[in-house]
C-alpha cells in the first residue's frame, strides 16, 4: 500500500534530517542541505553501515571538560529497533569501526587491542578484546570475506606517525590467538572492503613526489592469517605510472555493487575509476565535482543504482553529487551544498555510506576547523525525476452506483522502464480497501471504474504512483461526497 511507505519515509526524515530536492526538472541545481544531527565527537575516524541492525556506526573521540580524551562509538538508528542512539566508550582514544555482516558484533580500534562488543537491538555488551599489535597513530578496520582486518603503527607520539613503520593484520579465528600480519607498510595505509571478500590497501603519500602503490586483494579460505595465504593478490596501481608528476593523494575508495569498479577519491585528480579485479585505469563517465571542490569521499550503493561524490567546497558550491551508477542514464546529478552552522561546511574524508537498499545516503560533515561533526541522511529518491498525478475528475457519485474517475500521470524526463500503474486505496469511514491497480495508457491517461458503497457520505480515494527506476513516487487524494439514489417508487393519492 503506497500510503504506508510514504508515511514511513516521512518519519525517518523527521528523525535524521535530510536534503530536499528542487521541484520540477531542476535536479541539476544546487540544493541547500537540511539540518544535520550533531555528533558528540570532537574527531571522526571511520563510519560503517550495519544493514542487519539498521544502524550507522561512527567512531571518534570525545573531549572532557578537563581536556582529556576518550573514545566513543555511536550507532544511529535508521529503521530498526532499539534506542535511537547506541553508544560504547573507551577509556582511551579509539579509531576505526567495523561490524560483522549479521550485525551481532561490533569492533573498534584501541592502542593495544581491538575492542569487541556484542550487539542486539542497540544494546552493546563488551566481549574479550581481539589481540592486535601496538598502535599509536590510529587504526583502520574493515570486515570483508568473513574476516576482520586492521592496521597498526606503533609510535611514541603523534608527531612520529608520519614515518612510522606499520602493518596490516587479520584477526585470528579465536580471541586467545595472536593476529596474523598479512603485510608490512612504511606509511599510513587505508583499508576498504568490497563484495565477494575484496580488500583495498591504499597508502598515503608522505610527500608530493611520492607515488604510493594501491593494491586490490581477495580474501581466501585460509584458516589462519599467520601463514600469509589469507589474501589473493589481484592487481596494483600507481597513479603516476611514468614516474613523473604527483602520485596518488588518497581520500577515499569504494567498490561498485558487483565489485567490477573501484572508485578512488584523489586529492589531485578528483574521482579515478579502476577495474575492481585488476586495478587497471578505466574511463570516468560521471559528472565531476564542481571546479575547485576538493574531493573527500566516494560511495556506490549496494543495490547498484547510485554513485555519490563528496567534497569540500566554499560558499554555496555543491559539496556532494548524487547520480545514477549506470552512466547510460543521461540525467544531471542531484547537487547538494553544505554551508550552514547547523549542517557543517564540507563532507569529511571517507564520510559517506549508503544503506543496503540504496534508499538512504549517510553523510558526515564538519565545520571548517574540523572540530564539530554532523550526520545527514539524504533520501536518494530526491535524485529521481518528479512525477505528478494531474487532471483528476470524476462523474456522478451516487451511493451504490458505478463510479468513474479519470486522470493523467505526468512524468518528467526519461520514459519509464516499465509500464506504470496507478494504485488505488478507498476509504469509507473505518473501512479501508485496496482496489486493483489501474493501467496507464501511453499518453499518461488512466480510468478508474468502481462501485460506490451503498450508504451516502464521504468517500476518499488515494491514487498513487509507486515510482520507478528513474521517477519519484506521487499521490493524489480525491474526496467524494456521495448522494442517495433517487427513489423510483411512483407517487400515490392523485
């Protein structure tokens, strides 16, 4: 029933805040963001979406009044059950967050271990820590291929982190066994997981002339990471292939839904597309961020429909573009600007993730100083082409008699991929009836034929279009006042 879906979406929007699209065909215009939900953290390290538990998990640090810092993981509900916000604290600063696919366990990085929590409906219970090499620079975590991977870099102080040697490790199958180191690194390394057990390792460059080597791997069935066989090498890529010019300036990366494409947000080049199985360069068909916008984040939706690019812009220039992942769909992307004291001013690096069904895009923004953070929920339907039910008219409304409604479905832009139908809901007092869907003709017109209830009074019809691959949903409410049928009994006494 269309009405139920619309009301559910309205509740979600009211809770989390959203960006609203311009009306008509103006989806290419820059749209100001709506208010975000301000996070309590004073830093941001990583976010992940728990589709099973319907939560967005964000890791960062809080600053106490005395200036001390402690870690915090926040889980914001977006359609599941439990408290609207779930939290777990660490006595020391933490970094990185990962969740198992079934949502049952949550992980957060600490300096001498990986903290684990059992999760059920927003309730978090500490588990035995996962052994890990020492880390003094901040970990990254990712759960892919049924395994938990994380980075480690021991350093005496944050100032020593730029040149610190580190490693990428995989958690052992049991909590009392040591982690298995799968590779050693000479600089900070970012991790990204993908479908089918894909894993990306992306080092940061330590100077403009450095040329880091991005690697793509697939998790194997190796029982223990210590034997070095837990990862299968698929390909690597240096962005300055000829040894000249700047190397990769990594900001974020994400795999397409089928794993065939890896998008990389590069601080120098913008969005770069690579083959997801071989790391070869691919042509980029997507509209770029506006000129002068520093790229910070990329995200494909798991349903394969959407592709988002985030950045840091000044003024009302768009900080985010939301487009169809299928580049053959010729439609301008939805562009959103974050330029508000209650919304943040820019998308933070690695600050975008989609819900599993692709219907929401979660975006973390920050102020210019990077000391305050907000979580936004963008409804992806805002990027669809508008639809309208118009020219609705009806014939005589006699109780118990036949009733005819005509109207037209007006669709902007592209032709629908499937023949549209109009859903019909009839409400007569406390009685609610779903009527058979009504087909829409090629010219957009439709005809509804019904039989009105026997008793005269008010009857409401809710005409709905559920939307399609490229079009938004729409509704039209029709109020009808029925009258008693005229009496056919002849008059007497004449």
